[in-house]
């Protein structure tokens, strides 16, 4: 270094500060660019979509694993339907599930499917199975009303629910309904879905489909219903068990008018036509509820005759006119003089003496409150109504109506039977003894005839199937029998001595063919002479004995009274000649029982009082028509 020289400086950096900063940055190690956020979102959306699809598939598989096979469910099993008709062909009762003739839309009057669409699913032809607009509208209406007054289910949804699923209100069932609804819309046309609904929807009284319902409620096929009838049918699915014409005709008519108004709103019919049709709504008289006792009895008779799983129509022997007379007369008696005399129940049977055909059967006061059949099932002591079998045994042993028997005190061991009036007449004819229902004479005749076994044998030949006691109290009717059985047994006295079997069936049609019936033909039980003797003595009961209240001026009447201890049972079993076209040459048997289910005593009601009077009222009215 030379003394005095300045030190040598580094070359001046002439770059700007920004350039120097850029250079410094470039001299550092290079970094990877940051991932863009949308790529991240896309990736995870794709992942979630895949797993969501898998999850939804698994959920649907869980809900669908136990779905019924739709093609099989369209022909789902049901209870065979049985329709009972009266002797004139009118429906009186139905049992099981009734399905009418399957109809195409072209087979029906056009206003029938139009009514269904107007009231059930106005957007049926435009939606794909689910009507979101209809659901929203129904929710709004329900919110405004504060209760559920309108549903949002489409006709397709109803087919899915009613044909394939249960009525359980669960989330699982709703999902399954959705799946089946979509399946139906893919597999069937709108017309086919509507046909399925019309042919399978439940319309009350056991009727499935419009044809079965039309036959039950109007007595015609759905092919022939008029406008107001179509409206009534279309309105029933809302509450078929509560508003059908049999249960509540007023509600059914009101619902029919609502459907007609809906049809006018949708333009299916004009407003004037809807008004006219609404004014025409009128239902035929409802079948008697009391005929339920007859229906239950006949259905039991018909069951062994029916092919397994087949629908059937059973034409019965019931005469609706006579049934109505019996029902009205019995109710009037029980509500009036019967109530005053503490009579709580009654039963009546009317049958043809020559054939056993049952024309009317009432098994109690009110079928709606008690379906127990007191005419067929109940067993009560007949009292003196059993005595004709004692007299028959005596006749068969050689006695005659004009022969005499002693009416005087009698003792058999510790038993000493007495007469109802506590008086004794001495020697009297068999005819007089039966006419006045003399107890001491009955015991003596039983002994003369060969004892209780001989009397029991005579009763059994005429149709008394209940076991009878082997003691002498049998002469006073201490056994138990049924009203129908006892009435049929009396018929032998008036038809020339033939035993008849009560029947309620005239014919059966199943699977469109007549079912052969095995009838028990009337068979000889006693000789015609013995039958004539019994008929003569039973006529004396009415003309001058204990049954005088049963007499009808100008008519041949015969029968026997019966009263049990403490007035617990009162009977009258009688016969009246048949007017032309009403009972044939054999006439009619009318059996009556009055009493109480709990065996409480009545207020001095005897067989010769209220039962005999009721017999006369019924017989007189039957013969007058």
C-alpha cells in the first residue's frame, strides 16, 4: 500500500431497490404453488356424492327387502265372500270380503271414473304418482281447519298402500309406499291404475270394488249405476265403514252431494246436472239388522256346502215381509206391555209346517246390542209346552182324546205335583186335560204311556235332540229345549205326522254353478191318525183352554202354552192355517218365547198371556197380506 492513497472501493451497485429485492428473492429456494380451493371442493363433493349414493342405496335396500312382490299382490288372497239373499233375491247379509265382477273403464258409465278422479285426485292424469301441489294444498287446508280434513294421497299412492301394505303409520311404510307408487307408474298406464283402484278399493260392508258395492247398496251391477249412485260410490273411500248407505244413509247422501259438487267444479258435469242428481239421492230400505240372527244361523248351515276359497251366493228361505212383521210386533210388545211386566227378552220363529222352511227368525230384542241367538242357541225349560209329547206317547199306547184321566192329588215319592190353579176336576177327558194344562193328569198319562223313556222316545222321533231326564218330572217340562227345535217338532201334529228339519237354504251358487244340496226330506214320525188326534186336542187349547188369547176369528188355530216356575219362561207354540200362497196346505208354525237372560222372574207372565197375544197378532197380520 502506498502511503497517502485512498482504499479501493467495491463497484457501486447501480440497481434500484426493487431490482435488488427481486434479485434477493430469486436467490432463495423455489416453493410449490398453493392448491386452488375449488379443486379441493370438487374432490370432496365427488367423494361425498359417491358415498351418499351408496348410503341411499343401502337405505333403500333396507326398506325394500321385505316389500311384497307387486305382481303377486295384485291377486292378493282374501276371505271368501258369502252373500245371503232372501226368498225374493234381495241381499240380507254379507260375510267375508266381497269382490264383484272385474270391470274395465269401458264397462262403466263414464261418470263413475270421472267422479273418482274429481273427488280423490284431480291431477291424476298429469302427475307422476306424487302430487306435490295436492300435498301442499292439503297441508294448507288442514292448517286452516286446525285438523286433518283433506289428504294429499294420489290414487296411485292409494293403490300402493291398500293393495300391498298395512295401515301402520310408520316412516318405513311411507318409504315403501313411495317405492311402490313409482313402480306402479312405470308398470301400468293411468287407465290401468284407475281400473285397479275402482275394482279393489274398499267401500264398506265387506265390499271391495265398485261392482260389489253397487250390488250391495243398490242391487245392480256397477255397469248400470246412474250419476248419483256413481257419486255415492266414489265418495265412500274417505270413511267406508262409517258413511256407507247401510250404516249411515244420511252421511252417505251428504258425501254423494259433495262428490257431485266436485264433479261440477272440475267440469266433469254441469252445475245444473249436479243439482238435479243431488236431489235424486234416495237409498232402498236397509236390510233388517234383526235378520242378523237368521243370517248367522244360515251361514253356519251353508259353510259345509261351500267350496274352499270360493265366493258364494246363498238364496235363503227368509220372507222379508214376514220377518218385518215379526220384528215390529216383538219390539212393540217388549217396549210396551213387556217392559211393564219385567220381560227383558223374546224370540220368535215362523216356519212352514209341511217343509220346515224358516220364513222368519228373531233371536232377541236388539241384534246390535246382543247377537246371542235365543231362538236357536238358547236352552230353556218349556214347562207345559212339553206336554203334547206326553199326550202323544199316551195316544200311541192306546189312549184316545175322549178317554178320561184322573185329575186328583198324586204323590211320587217326595214329589207331589200340583195344578197351576190349585184345583182338581176329577175324571176329565184327555182333550180337556190338555186344553187346561192339567199337571196331575200329565204325570198319570206319562206313567200310563210307559214312563219317561217312552215320552222321551216320542219327542226324539219328532226332532227333540236335547238330552231328556229319565224321571217323571219330564211330564211338566223340566228339561231344557230350544225354540226352533220345539217349534219344528210340533209341525208333525199338523202336517200328517211327518218329521221336518228346519232349513234356511233354498239354493247355493258358487263359482258360477249350482251347488247340489242334500236335503233331509220329511219322514214319517207318527201315523196320520195320531197326528190328527193331537191337532184336534191342540185346537181345543185355543178354543176353550189356556191358549184362548191366541184365537183368531174365522181362522183355524191350534197350539200349546207353557209357563215355568216363578214365571221365568213363557211360551206359546202354535199353528195357523196357511192362506193361499203364504204357507201351503200344511199351514205355518209360530213359536214364541219370552223371559230374561238372567233368569229373573217376570211379573205373572204366562204362556197364555203375552206370548199367546203376540202369536195372534203375528198370525193375523201374516194372513192379512
